[in-house]
């Protein structure tokens, strides 16, 4: 995205920006126009054709991973348990066609580690549920021994009893990811190629990349699907940020903002920056060409204030709490 596009984006009227993904609760969806209601029903209102289409998509995704253990649907926290599939939600609020970074409704609620406070972190099921509920998957990526890029964070020892760099694809796929809650099932490991093939047309992705191999996997998948404009690369590496921009994606700085200025990041090729929720001087960041995202747990009651200040998105481990859904 060019700086001119970014400047126009920063100048949007913020008075109506809360009618976005953050407000797409079942109650508010019922207030849609008849055409939007057809696209954005709650699960209780979904037609048999829409439900059959979603069931077919889930079955196909599971079939693609038939050699691995699949699990029953997760128990979902929050009052929006009956929400419709994410592809319908995104379509209802986008400007037509698959949502892109430029057309995404703001404020975006992005599920950090695919929502690790609610789901098994960076699991196939977590990404699926992100899409179902209209949260953007903010996943972490790592490379296996053979270079396969997969979803995961840290060194891998806590889940796989071995570093990611020592695992084969088979060893990675054969494990299960612990659940963060007693009422949630364990999760299935997934590769980047798998989750992007399943949901790349339905949402924007915010993959965190640290290596050229991870970035290459992200950009090649996006290019093949002609969805570079739906990728927000999270990185603190300026070289990787510039490569992402050259490939038609955008880069969100996720490093130490206290050691950088907005002007420096913009000059380095960054489209936006992730700011810790407790950062002081937020206006110093939002009054720039950068797209500003808040990282951390934000009370739902504070969302309007952040939007008014110019924040475009929130990166959080518990997206339901930010949206204001009550725990089941």
C-alpha cells in the first residue's frame, strides 16, 4: 500500500467506525438490511444451503489432513456462540469481493496466536474459529528441519519435546497442541500452506515472520492465490518489511516502539506499527501515516476511545473479551 493510500486512510471519518467487526454480535447482525441479513445471519438463522456449504468446507479441510488426528469442534467462549461463519461476516461488511487490507472494516480484532487465551495456540481449529467469528488470525510461524513453514511459537519444546528445527513434518503433524481451558479440546498442528489454502479467500492474515524462509512461504502462497493485498506481515526486520512491501503485501512493525519513531518506521517501508496497550503518547503515533494497532488485552469499554484516537486494530489473545462477549 502506497503512502498516499495510507494518508487517505488516516483521513477517514472515524464517527461511524465502530459499526465493524467489533460490533458484529448476533444481536447487531439482526439489524442489517435484508440483503446484508442474507449474508450475515447468526447460526440460528443460517439457511440449509449456507450451513451445508460450511459443513462441506470443514469436511474438505479435515479430509486434506486425513493422515492426522482430527477433533470435535471446540467449545467457544462468549455470547456469540451462534455466530455465522466468518466468510459471510467479512463479505457483509466489505466493499464487495474478498476483503483486503485496504477494504477491511476497522477496528479489526486480530486473534494473537489465533486466540491463545481461548483456543490451542496456533492450531488448525483456532484459525477455523477465528474465521467463523470474524477475527483476523494473527498467527506465529516457524520452520521445521526440512524448511516446511508451520504455525508455532517459541522453540517448540513445550509441545513437541524438541525444537522446531529438529522436527520432521511427520513428527510435527503427529502431536497435539494443549488447550488453555478445561472446556476446550486440544488442537491440531497445521502448516501455513494448509491454513492459507483453507481460509485465504475468507479473511486477512497477520503472520509473524522472523526469517526469509517464513516470509517466502507467506508471499508465495499469497501470490499464487493473488491475495498479496490480504496479508499483513508482522516483523521487526526492516529487510523483511521491505520485501513484503515489494511483493504487494504490507508490513506491521512488532518490535520495540520505544526505540523507533513513526517517521523512521515509515521511511523503512512499514505500513503500520503494533503499540503496547499501556503505551503513553498514543496520539504521537496515530497522528502519522502509519496504521496503528494496539497489542494486549483491551477492555471492551475502551474500544470507542481507541477508535476515536485513530487505532485501526487490536492484537489480543482473547478477542471475545475485547469485543465484549460474556464468557459462557
